[in-house]
C-alpha cells in the first residue's frame, strides 16, 4: 500500500501478536489474493507452534473480495437485509453478458461470444476498481470500446437491483455505518502494493465507520542474489527442481530449518506457468519424487505445490460425469464412449475390469465413429453389470430430457442420470477424487442458481452450459503443506521464503509488455493510472516486482535460458546487472537409472518359438506377408493372436472402401462374365447392371458396419461406385477376348507343408488366339500398387505370387487392377506382352515363378519352424505402422524416424 493512503503501518510481527489474542481482539487481515491469505495463515500457525503453543484460535485472514462478500452476507441476514441487493454469482454474470452480446449487432460478428463475455466481465471489474465506469462513453476509443460501452448499459438494465462482484465494494461501503453489520475492530491491509481507487475508498469508508485500519506487508530481507543461465528452458526447470530438492534435503539432514516452520519454505517462480504447467509437473515429479506414479504404489503427496489450478472439467471424475450426461443426451464420439465403458467411475468397473477392456476392443470393429447409448446397449456382450447400468441410464433419459426446463430441474435430472450409471463407481475414492466430487456438487449448485437469469433451457443448452461452467472453474485439491511452491508472477507477490528461484527472465519475457484491456479506451486506462496500460508504468511495476523478489528470501536465484530451439535469448535488463554464477547442483538419478543400475539380466535367445504343430494356418496369405516383413510380427499376430487396438473411422475407412470395390467388381462380372458380353450389352442394360452392382456393394458394407452408410451418404457412395465402374469398363474393353472364371473364390493353398486359405479376387481365362490361352490373376487395388512388391527377397505382397504357384490352372500373368479415378490401368507381369493392356512380359516368366516358389517356400518353412526373430525387412521403416509395437523392443526407437506420407490402405 502506498504511503499516500494515510493509514499507519505495523510490522508483521505486530500483526501476529494481535491475531494471537484470538477472536475477542476483533482483528481481521485482508490480502489482495487467496494464495497470500493462505500462506499468511500458515505462517501464523507456524509462529504459534514456534512459541510453544499447542492450540490456538484460527486467525481471521482472507482475501479482500471474500471480506467484502462476508460483510454483504452480514447485511443480508441483518435488519437491513430487505434493502440490500442480491449478489449475482460469476455464472449468472456470465449468462447476462452472453445474452447481451448475442442480442447486439456486434454479436453476429464474434466467433465466440462466450469468450467475449469473459473479457467483458474483466473489463467491467477493471472499470469499477479504477473508477472508470462513468467515463466509458466519454472515451469511446475503437469499435471494441464503443461496443463495450453499449453492452455495459444493457448489462446494468438486465441486472436491475442485483449487484455483481465488481460493484459490491461500493454497495457495502454505503452501509458500513450500520450497527447491524458485524465489522472487525481492527483491519490489517496486508501487501496492497497496488491500491485501486475503489479499494482505497472502501478502506476509508471502514475507517469512517469506526474500524481501525492499518497497513502491513512482508519484511524486506537482506539477500545475496545470483544470476544463472542454462542451455534451454527445460534445462532451467530441471536445475530449479534439483536446487529445490537439494535445499530441502539439506534442511532434513540437520541444517537450520526455515523461518516458517519445521521445513524451509522454497519457491520457484515460473512467469509462463499456466502454459508450462504440465511440463513443470513432469519435471518436478521426476526430480523430487521419483517413481511417485508407479502402478500399484500407494499415492503419497509430492513435496511441491503448483499455484495454478486446472479446469474442473479436466479431472477424470468430472470428465466421466460430463461424458455420461452427453451419452445419455444423444450421440457422442466412440472415443468418449470407450473411456466411459472402461471408466472406474461406473458401477461394476472393478468386477468387470478385464471383460470391459475386451468388450471395448471388440466394439471398435463393429461400431461407427459416432454412437448412441441405445446402439451401445445393443452391442454389449459379456458385461452384464455394464449393460444393466447403461439400460438404466437409457430408461431414465428416454422420459426426462425432452423440452425446456428450469436449471434446478436439470440438476435433478443430471444427478439421477449419474445415479443410474452407478457414479462414482464401487471403489473408495482417494483424497483428490473425493474433493473433486465435492467441487462437482458445488458447481451443480451454482448451475441451479442460473434460474434467476435463465429461467428455462433445453437439455442440449443445459449440458453445454454445465460443460462450460466446469471448464471455466479452476480447481486444485487441498493437500498437505508442501515445502516447495511453484508460483506464477502474480501469486508470488507479498510472499516470503527461505529460498527463492525466479526463472525465465529473458529480455523478451520480462518486463512484460503493456497489456491494456481491449474493451476500454487506452487513453482512459492511462488516465486512471492502471500500471499495465502503458509501457512506462508497466516497466515501473515490473521493476518493483523484481526488487521485491530480490528481498523476499535469504537466498535468491534469478535465471534465464540461453536458447529456445533455434532462437538465442538474452537476460532481461532488470536482472542483467546481477552477478552471474555457475551453480553447483547435485545430480539426482532418475528412477529409470535406478532400475537399470539394480538390474539382474538373464540373456535368453528369443528368436525361435516352438514349431508350428498344425498343418492349417489361420490368417491366409497375410501370414507369409508378415513373415516377410518381420518374423516376430508373424509369430505375434498369427500364433499369439496379438492384435492392435483400432479406432473407428469417421465415415468409410480404407477397409470399407476396399470391400465396396471388391463387391462392386464381383457383382459386375457376375452379370457380365465375358468380354463379348461387355461388348454387346445395350447401354441401358449396362447402366442397370452397374447400378445394381453399386447397390449390392453399399448394402453389404452397410450390413457389416451399421450406421456407416446411411441416407444421403449411401446415395453418394452408390454414385461414386457407378462412375468407377463405367471408367474401369473402358479399360476392360481394350482387352482381347476373356472369360471371368473365378470371383472372390476361396482356395486352399499349400506351401512348405502348410495349408493357407486365400481368396482370389478374380481369375480370367484368355480365349483370344493371339494370347495363346492361359489364365491371368487380378487383384483389385485403389491405392498403392507396384510389381516391385513381388520381386525382392522376402516379397512385401506375396498374395498374387502364392496364388500363381499354387493354382492348378496355367497362369500366364498376374496384375493389379488399379481402380482409381484418373489412374485406371493394369499393373503387373506376364508371360508375354499384350496379355493385358500396358502389362509387359517378364524377362523370364518361368524363372520368376520358380523364384516365387523358393521365396514363399522359405517363408513357409520359417513360420512352421517357429522362426520369430525381431528382424524388420527395411529396419525401423517396417515398424512404423505395425500395431504390435508394445510387444517388440524395437518400438522404443520408432520416435527417431521422421513422418512419412501414408499411402492409401490396401484393399482386401
């Protein structure tokens, strides 16, 4: 607080001495923010312990806003309550601003009116705190400022007699002289370095009402500050974590404890903490509490605390609750339904843990990318408790979610829906989950209060509003008093520590640039004296904050990285004069290093499995393709039955399109059969044949994947298939005479004593004298297709070569039929030229077939003998798209590869 305030100043020791007298002394301490109030209360408790006291009355320390609201509540429940306006909740304020913005001419131009409403609330609070509300229209500024002035007038009309948090200090100040209010005898304004006019006026009104007002603040400490530099922001954070652990362990080894209790108070300030929160948690957890999140290990509190919470919606328990409500209300992404089926917050989650995981894996191949509750219920097998709960959820939702209803009714429906699902599950909640559930109920209560400003809403509107409320509510569960605090810039103001490290102080990050509110004229903000509104005042503020840091602890370290990716960084001008020092920090081994050091290795040759005992092999020709790509892949996939988890595609995936193409061609040639029939058929009849084939293809895929091809999408797909068919038949007309003798025909193929089941897409018998007879094998492809896949050792695609060597017919050629708009053609090899359009003769057809026989026989023998070594054909490139990576040690190196363009999936 500035000296101009006129209030006497007392030391923190005097404040604690007066608080020690208990409630009867009538002492209240107010702070600018909640964290400072909590820390000050902890310091007071530590002071009481240090004085030998075993019990004492809790100190009355709270944030300024909470103090004002407490006085308002006192007025509401006193004799002057009838004249006291009601207080709008933050959610009610948000609704009013959204309604006003949405109804204005500017509303249609905004991408996110809800975000604009949040900024308007901030501007409204700023306008009253700095006494600018009456001058908004006198300083119109730009379009944003003019729009806000108009919205503000409408907001005041909509609020009526109700008051919001921004105007509450002025309302309470007018009634402070009332004897009905419960006021303290002494008010201590602690660490108000910036005193907005509204706050100063409130303190003066308190003084005029007979309350003794004094100011206090943290004690400036003599410290030797040092400046440190690091190669990167990550290295800087890791060094700060190691420094904090070293200071903490030094105190535990017998060094002097901190001034605030049995352990030292250590703080690390991270200016961009909100953006880097997850990175901070990972690094500090790994350094300060290795192995804290190992499976099966009892959860224990970590020795650090992050000052910035995360949105309530991000907590697993609330995410599950919102997901269940969304599933009950309509269609959701399969990924959400999958998480709900496996969620521990569903009834029966523990007893059906394994069966639900299996069910989830199975449903991925039969359900579409978007699912409904009734669709899931119909597909559930093997999980009776899950089915029972989902049926109960469906039965309640079916009769309760229609029409528009008041918010409090929606809260009752939402609670009943969660009860029907068995939320929050059968196991006992841990401390974080228990507190999260309590906060969830608190938010539901706040949602019910929206009825004052939003009398009725539909289910979709209610759920969207509740979801946004949870996303806007920052939450951090209470934990034990952690000795290490990780703070943002604002949270560090007014705090004292034994050891302080301020990171990230580069010249482009500190001091902060001027940041005026976009909805208030910059000229008005400068005139009001808002420090952040102009570059010079913002610099002065940050210089003062820097000076406070340098006197906030006995040891102070300021640091900055030297580089960020390819960008060189310099020290902030505010810390450049501080002497640089290379810090000698201990190295703390990572948990993985400890495990590696304690290893007890046993070497086992794992490249060979027991021989394959049976003759028939499940998996078809894919077995040999996998054996060629990597023997371990063939062993894991076709003998261990290991398979990756798929994710339903939004619409048709590559497999669906391949099936459509195969059914289309099979139906088409089932009607045409020969080249002569193709040449002689009337155009109208051919159009009918094509249309019927396209309809049959769509119908078959729709039967396999219900919900994927319906309505307009099915009509569009039939048209696309018909166009493909007409374009492809033009290629077929350029051929000599042939007869289609096999379509999607299953055959048993023997190689190396093993029997494989394959399906021949198509076999044609050549009857033109110019081709000297024989048969050609054709494999339909819409994506990548090249004969090179047949020519190498360990051929990538051995399907057609296997058919060729195993067929009883005289095979004169093999080819891919590339059926893709604009790229229609045959691609392959033949005994002689002109067997198929654009297909050239092999240098030695018999030699080629014999080479295939040797290669495929070798692959078959390897599979039968149990050869299962990890030997990807093209090294790690082969592993990139393998879905068996969790089983193979090679997958740990896959991240070293750069992404490659993916080709279209192969048809089957």
